[in-house]
């Protein structure tokens, strides 16, 4: 059994993305009954579900796991480090994209 399912957070996140709870159920493969049980904190969210919800809601899997009560919440320091790492990864990806464009331009000479 899940320790805590943050239904209010999930409802707010879905609303922010203009999605419905039913979209969440479809993405994970839950029936309407299973969806209701999850939101009433009577059915545990599995690891595979966390990955799917992470993609659907565009947040890190650790955030989903924390909001589902299936992981130990991280401290503010650890969360800050995760954010810093994510930002660095985004910067690296942006730089790699720029390098790829420059390489293509150089090949065209």
C-alpha cells in the first residue's frame, strides 16, 4: 500500500497541462476503477507507472515517486543538487546542438 498519494498535486499538475485524470489512466493503462483507487491512496503506483507519469506530466521520475509516496522524500539540499544537475544537463544538450549546427556549416564550405 502506498504511504501517501498527493492527489491535490496530481490534479493541479494535470490541470496545468490541460489534461484530465482519464488521460493519466490511459497513459499508464489503468482502468477507471484502478485510477479511483490510486487517487484514494488504496492502490500502489508501480515503478513502471512512475516512468510513464514522469513523461506524461513532464517532471522528473523522482518527483512522481515522492508524490506517490513510494520513495523517501529528498532533502532540500539533495533536491537543489538534482535541479543543478538537470540544468547542467540541459546546458550540455543545448551546447551539443549548437556544435552540431556549426559542424554542418563547416562541412558545407
